């Protein structure tokens, strides 16, 4: 069980960390998505900070499990907000969203399962 939890945590942290870097450095993809979804570009930096905080929180959760659970739950909520944003503008291309949502959801489930056995 720990191996699955570790892999999920590292993968989720890496994916969200890269997304945070893309937002914080002004990469074209987050900008185009923001334009498509009607999100002000001024939100890219705060959203990147949230993604980066989630990624770092997941890593901190390897030492303090409660932090990992809170970070994963925060990312799940972040991506539920992203789903609402996509649906609000009737954008049904949700493949990327599904990946970004399922990773922290799985990490949260594995965190809770791993640490409820202690």
C-alpha cells in the first residue's frame, strides 16, 4: 500500500508542480486556457501559487501525513472549481481536467487508507 501511496504522491506533486511553473512563468498554454475559459490573466500567478503550494504540501505529507491529506483535498477542491469554470463556458473538452482531478483524488484516498492502518 505504501508503494502506491508514494508513487501517487510523487506523480501528483510533479504534475501539479509543472503546472504551477507554467502558470508562474507565463507559458502560452495556461494563458490560452485562461482566455478560452474567461479567466482573467491576472489570476495566473495566484492560481500557480495554489498549484505549487499543493505540490509542496503533498511532498511535506510524506513526513506529516495530515499535511499531505490537506494538500490533496485542496487540489481536489481546486480542480472542482476548474470543472465549474469549464462547464460555465460550455467547454466539454475535459480530458486534461480529468487527469488533473483524478491524481489528487487518488492520492487523497491512498493517503487516508495508508494512514488509517497505523
